[in-house]
C-alpha cells in the first residue's frame, strides 16, 4: 500500500511500525522519493484492513490524502515488521 499526502517528516513510518506490530503484522515501511510512504505488509485480512483504516488517519501532524491498496496472496516473506531506510 502507498500513503500519500503530508506523510514524510511527521513520524509516519514510526507510526506504521507501532500500529503494525500492535496488530501482529509482518512487513516493512519505507519512504519513497516522490514523498509518499510505501508499506508492504502480511497477515490476516481483518488485521490488514484495520491497519489501512489507521493509516488513513495517520499520526498527529500528518495529512493523509490517500492510501492506495493492492491485495496479493500471502507470501510469508517477512519475519517481523521493520522500517527500511534508503
């Protein structure tokens, strides 16, 4: 999924990390060069949907314009949820 709007420089990645871990999800979050934030995440569908709703609100200071979601088959690619730095 990709969150767009004012989502960099407002601790958005840390927010995603905290929320994903609270839901027991695995994956990663990273800033993109275009100013958006990309989230690759795996887990139960209901928990993924809960994360999407939380990302639409974002942390204080963020102004989330959109969260674009693409659904894929579970691939078991991740052992934990982490922040990737570029």
